């Protein structure tokens, strides 16, 4: 979410909708590594210097096409291809850990399995186990924040598809049982 903050603001203020497929970066961005993807965004000069030092200062780092932020942006296709080659041979966990230690903004794309096994998510109490009548005991995402005086609590599992149709359509919206039968037959609910 931290990487998408400006896109959320852009949507709110300009109505412009961005996604991983439409977003653009001056160079780098989403790159494939040997076990998935990372997002690399070294836009500031000290981040660029930390990146090339981390990479062992490749010869192309001194190339005049890449000396300034503007030149890196103007030659983004070539630069992204060079950085992509280096990233491709490494694991996303190693890239994230080392990049963060060096002050290079890089984050791995996590799989659902990564999130369930994450020590950070466990320490934050992000997942809770809930009994569900159809799928049994499962881990569910919990609230991303904890308040000391108003703790959150799970009172029931996620509803099954259509579980509350009668309550909502009949009780709240005033539809009859016959209306519900017609809506189901029409594929509306």
C-alpha cells in the first residue's frame, strides 16, 4: 500500500485509475527475479548510488547516459534492461532484505503463503483463526490496527454466498419470497 499512496491520491483528486498494469516509473519499477517479482524505485540520487554500490558498481554505472536522474529517465529502457539482468539472478527475499539494509527502496511481491508465514504478520496479530461452517477452521485477516480501549473482535466468519439474501432483500428492502424466487431464476441474485 505504501507504494500505491500517490495512486490513491491521484484517483481521489483527478479520477485517474492506476494499477500494476498501467503504472509507469521513471525506470526500473516491477522487475522479475528468480523466484517472483520485486518493485524497485531508486528515484533519489543517494538511492541510485547505494544501488550501484550494492551491485558492485558495474561499468555502465559510469555511462554518461545514466549520470543524472534526468539522463536515467531519458534512457530508462536501456537502464531498466541492465538492472533487470542483475535482479533476475537473485531471490526476492534477499533483494528486499539487502535493499532495505542499504536504503534502496525495494519490496518483494508476497504470495499468500508468504503472508501467512510472515513473522511480522504474526507479531502484529494480523491473522486470526475462525471456525467456518463450510470450510472448517481457517486463518482470516484481522484488523491492521489495534486500539487498547476498543479492541476489535471477530464475532462470526465471512458469510456464505447469498447467506443473507432473505434478510437483506426481504427484511431491509421489502421483497417477498416470490420476488426472491424470480430474482434467483433471472440470475440477479
